[in-house]
């Protein structure tokens, strides 16, 4: 091992999980406005599953260090950064670079983690929590008494989404395989088995007048079913194309197809709206506003966790050196919650 140095995981190209490489080097130095975070927890997101197949629509060129988000302690601060930040536990959303023992981040991009929340717990809430919060409260703007459908209600984003929705007084119908149904019922969710039931028909039985919002991470052909479930004035939030994860060909095409459909649907005169949710929208144009919104929303999610409205679902914790195993586990579809990597 490399106790004092940098340890990072490199994705060299389109490889099986066992093809990921461990690289050793020097700990990065904080430049002006930057901090070095000693990583305590990072995680396997759906984004990395797509990236190793070359299927994530704006991933960097190979080779690169994956890792969408991380939680850790600020080890060093650069010029112009509040020195008091050193030694504090923070979370950061980075898109790539998180699968490393030490990560260089702009100080403006870190969000303090409240005392009493463990690193692995906080990690399960970063990308999943921000995504769920923004889709629910900023995009769909759900209100108490409304009914929503969450596809993949036991998944990383889905499990946070259903809890935030229930805390807001919303009725939730969630799709999942049968083994997750008891856990969903305990959270006040009406489960639908996507493997054995006709999902659209079953949801129409449960909500004959249509639903107020559908949250769809699957994309592909099924997106038309999601649109058809909406009541007048309802909102479809598409936030991925999981159904095309193993496809060959253009990685942009599934997203462009979705965007085209969304544009077309929004032109129809029935008051229903469709959105393709992109967590990074607006970052390039309004960086300060983007950061402020991210900071505010993650702070809300941490507060929801502290208040007991949201639980941290840790599927497993594995060291960076066992990243292949972690990725296999996350991709297996057999676990509930987030697979967390520790240094």
C-alpha cells in the first residue's frame, strides 16, 4: 500500500470491472481557491456503470479516474481559502475523480457535512439526494396530497426520492422486483412488480385519473408508457436511459432521442410537461447560482436525514482496492442502496 501517497482507480478504456487499474502517486497540492480532501467515502453510481462501457454521454476521454461524488476531511487549503476549513468533513459533487484517496476540489464546491452524520451515510445522500430533491421540489414541484410514480423505487435515487416524497405528504406508487416490496410498504409506498405485472395497466388501476408526476430513469421505449400515465397538468421527469446501458453505438443517441420526445410532448396542448433532468444544467453559464442551489439542496437533504425523514441505505462498503467487486455488486441489481468505497 501507499500510506502517505495518492491511491486512485483508473478506468483505462471499455473494460470489465476487473480491468480497472490502481495507480499510486503524490498527494495533489491545493492551488489558489482549492482544497485537498482526504477521501473517506465515495460510491458507485449508475454513471460509472455507463462510463466503463463508454456509454455516459459526456464522459472524458480514456483513461481517467471515475467517481461522481465523495465525502472526506479537508487536509489542506490553497491561497484565498478560509484556513478554518482544514479538518472539517465536507461533501463534493465532482462527476469524475472521486475514486481516489486524495481529491483536489474548488473550495466553492464543497458542502459541510453536519456533525453526527458518518462519512458513508453522507456519501449515500450526495448525488442521489441532490438529484431526488431537485427533481421533486424544483422540477416537478410536487405538493402534499398529490400522487407520483417512481420507477426503480429501491434504487439509489429512487429510495431517497420516495422518502422525500412521503415526508412531503405525497402518495407514492413505486416499481421494484418482489423482494423489495415489504421494505417499500414499510415506507408507505404502494409497490408494483415490474417483472411480473403490466406496470402501466396496474398503475392505471391504482390511479384511474392519472398521476401528478412520473420519475423515470429507464428511458428507451417505456418512456411513452410513463407519459401516458400522467393526469392533465402532470409532469414526467426523465433522468436517465438505464435501458440502453448495454447497447452498442452512439452514447449521445439515447439522450438526443429522449430530448426530441420531450420537446415534442411539450408542444402538445394538454397541460402535461416533460423534462429531461440534468443535474449539471446551468453550471457553465451561472456557476455561482449553480453552486448556491447545490449547497442549499444538499443541506436540506442532510437536514431530512437528521430529522429521520430519510435513511442512508448503504448496500456494502469495500476498499478502493476491491473496486471491481464493488462495481460487480452495484451492477448486479441484487442490492438495495449504495455501494460505498473507502480508502
